């Protein structure tokens, strides 16, 4: 089942600007290795869950997988063959606002090789280009 | 560290601003700033390749060499400096700017030092055990001359469910003072449970649509009128239940 919030203040939300770069959550903070987005896009809850399952199934019970983003933005979509107008459509799915540089997943307690292979599977489920990053000291 | 402090070739930065900094970077130089000791901050330029190589090695204390500066000997020539801050690009991989503070070797400074975990934890032999280290560096106060490259933490006796807090870490010198929160966890062994994931999925799966906090609750007497209104609109989508 896709991720979605338990409680929200409003059912619908404006689209807002997407083309930005991440200034927060753009480094590995909890685990040892991370999967970083190099593009800005909305990533749906289903896609995040698919990525998590792909990586978790590869890891089996080894390591700890951490999801750094949460789909809290409702995305509206009009039904097919509907005329334009008559107000904003109903929410269709929930998405996470992923900016370029954002860390999507982190892994702790596995080797670099294992983490790379797990993230390769998760990256295949993502709508954005991703890259593998490690933890670094930031002074 | 201080005795073998690497020397950085520096020069004054005449042009400041985003546009010129980009040009400097393209030309193989690293924009930086030098401040401290009650003097005015001065924008400087460093040779990018050497500087970044030293920084990536974990060096923090340097000596500035302003040889070849215009107008004779520079006032900061031979000055010992401490790396205070780094700015990264949006992907967090390329260093685009560095901050240096003027220091004396006998001065006490605050800086962050990485933690190196040493030994094979006995708790890791248990199936599903994972070593977590949420705090990867400690902030300490010490003299510049005794600034360590890293702090070693022995985890050989660490068992499942146990953790090593920052206060329990033995600092290399008695004169060093820990600034990081003493309760911060440096190393911890946890057991990864498969059940956790399944529970989380069920919990989120139950709520097909989230609760809307600001949703208007229908008042008494209005319900009948509302039902009649809803009946008139046949083509209403199923997602309207919450209203």
C-alpha cells in the first residue's frame, strides 16, 4: 500500500513551483550510504513504496533502510473525458516534493557493495535520476 | 597536527560576488574568506586542487602563504588558520567556498572532530544486529596545538541494545572539553525486525484517505437538506465522502 498522511489540514493543494535545488536533507545523516536525487520531480507514494520494497527484498533482513522523504502533497487529477472547469479535481494520489540533491533513502549496517546493489534496484523504480552517495564529514 | 600544518598558497580576491566566484572556480581557484582576531574579514583565493586534497584528507589547521602578493609582504603571510566552515554545491559533493579563522597555536577553539569506531562489537555476531552511529563527529573545545585528526571509540564490548553516549567517549587529552550534547549516541547496536515493516505498511494501508482537520462538520437539521442535494448530483466522484 502506498504511503499517505494520516491527517491533513486541507484536502487539496496548489501545484507550486518545482524547479528548485535542495538545501535541506541533501546529505546522508542517519545511515552510512544514501540514494540522492539529481533531478526535481514529484515522487508518488507508490513509487517510494516500490523502491523501498525492491531494496528491502534484496537486503532481506540485513541492514536498516531509512526513507528520508514522505508523500504529503495531494495531487489532483480530473477524470478522463471530462470538460474543463467546474472547480479543482479530486485528489488522485499523494506525492513527495523531491528537489535536486535530496536524499531519498539511506542504509545502515551493510557493506558499500551491498548498499550499491540495493539502491540500484530502488533507483530503477524512481521517476528521477539518482546517484549513490556516502556519508562525509562536513566540518 | 600543527607541526606539519600544510601550507596553502593564497592571494587576495579583488572581485567579489557570485559571477566572479564562478569564474575563479572555472580557473581552478577556490574562493574563501579569512577572518578573526578582531580584524576585518578579507576575501581570498586559494589554489583549488591542493586545498581540496588537504581538506578531503581531514586537515583542519593550515598556514597561509601570501607570497607574491601585491604591495610587498601581506599582513597575514604565515598566519595559522583553522578551517571553520565549508559550502557545498546543491548535490553536496563539490566544495564551492571555505571559511578560515585566524588562530594562535595556544588558543582554545571549538571544532568538530570525526569519530572512528575501533574493534569488532560482540553484539554484531547476533543475527539481524546492525551497528548504528547517528553522531559521526564530536564538537570539542581544545587548544589548536593539540587538535586531533580523529577520536577513536572502542566498540568491542558493545552488546545488543546498548549504546555509547558522547559523554562516555574518552577524549585524547584531559584539557579537551566536550561541547556536543553528552547524551548524543555515538554507537548503538539494534536488531532489525522484519515485523516492523509489515506493521508500518498495515498502519498506513488502513487509512485510505487522511482525516481533514479543517473539514466542516454538518450541523443538526442540515443533514436532510444535504442528502437531498447530494442525490441531485449523480455524477459526484467517490472521493467526496469526507465532505
